[in-house]
């Protein structure tokens, strides 16, 4: 290939019984340490220390390789979060979360676009393509529901 690599896109949804104000702040690479077991994130650049437009994060376990996350958009009013992730020499990964409110639920629509940067990236992304994305989202939904449930319970008084 003469520098031309084919991208692929996948989408899926998670639905949770919560408010947008409860869900939105948890959609942060740093805050995910609170509710995704084994998740580790370094904040590279952020005024608040958390997700915001222009923030930069680094993770090492998301897809079995180091990713640098750049927050393109973090917009509660428009219910949208967008990242561009870079795995050096492997791939670029555009990651969008659109949130929709309906009655007492929030639907999170995940859109992932992966583009390999090298033959190594093509091979790496074959594993991502083969992944059971609905199962990944189902697991993520369970973790998010557990975190939201724990947040809504009043703290127990210590004896």
C-alpha cells in the first residue's frame, strides 16, 4: 500500500437510568479510574485535572497499547464528547460519544473510527475488528450502572 490504509467504523449504545448531569462527568479518561477496574490514566494537560476541551490524557491498557487522548469536544449543552486517540505508529482512533435524554434515561451512542498508520497498525486493528463490541459495551454499561447506583446511595455513618 502506498500510504493508504482503510478505516473502519463501529457504533453501539448504552442506556442508563440517570440524568445527564450524573453521567456526563463520568465520561472522562481520568474519572474512569473510579468505575472501570484496572483502568489507569495519566493527565498530560488539563486546567481542571479532568476532561475538558483541549485536555490530553495517556492510557496504557485501553486496547493493549499506549494511547494518547486529545479531547476535541466536551460539550454538555450539546451532549457530545469527542476524542482523537493516537497509538504511535499504529493507528488513529476517533472516539465520539453522543448522549440522548429520554424520560428518565440517557442513551450513550459510541462511534469509533479506527485508521491504521502502518502495516503493524493493520494487524493490530484486525484484533479490534474481531472483538465482540456489543459485549464490550454491555460490560461497560454494567460498570456505569454500578457507579451511578453507588453515587445515589447515601453514605453510611461510621460507628
